[in-house]
């Protein structure tokens, strides 16, 4: 409530001074700002890790998605919701449209390094304020979780 009051007073001050610049509280802003500040040689679409090119089929692999759902139930869904709502970590809805498959695979298999080096991961940490623990997923488990994310995003 106090934060809302301060924002309101600030907005009134800006308006009274004739400044037409609008302040936003969009959660995507820290991610966009981090990408602009990133080292130009760093690939923010791929992230930091061994996955350089992840090939995805147009059609969902239901067996992989089912395995990924079981892994997510065990290791992920206590902190993430399948909607766009933040719980402890960000919601998963739209994750496969916001991030390249390589970035997702690198993040879930190389979590600590990604949080330390990747501007998008660091920006999400600023929003969520809790560092994601490394779940020690192997490559196959990470790929299964990626397929479950695709299913959650409507891939058939």
C-alpha cells in the first residue's frame, strides 16, 4: 500500500511538471534491460552450456511429455505453476515461446552457471528473488521436461 502511494505521488509530480514520460511496472522490463546490457559476444538466445542446437519435431512426442510431466511433478511444480502466474519461480505458460529450446535445456542442466552469467536468468532472479536450485537433471530428463513445456504451451 505504501509503495502504491509513493508511486501515485511520483506520478502526480511527473504529470505536474509537464513530463509525459510514463513509468511502468512491467515484469518483462528487467529482462529486456538485461539483454541490452549483455556482453555482445554472449548468445542470450542460447544461454551458457553445451546445447547449441536442439531440434524439435513439429508434432509433440507424447511419451517424452509424459515422462517430463512426472519429472516436473517431482522436481519443479512446487515452485512453478503451469499458468503465467508466478509462485516462487515464474509461471511456465508461454515458456517455449519466450525462450529458445537451447536456452531452456542449458538453464535446466546448467542452472548455477546460467544464473551467474545469463542476463535473462539474472533478470528473472531479480523478479522472483529466489535462486533456482540445481535439480541435477541429465540431458534426457531435461529434454523430457522441455517436451512437457511444449505440451503445456499447446503443441499437439
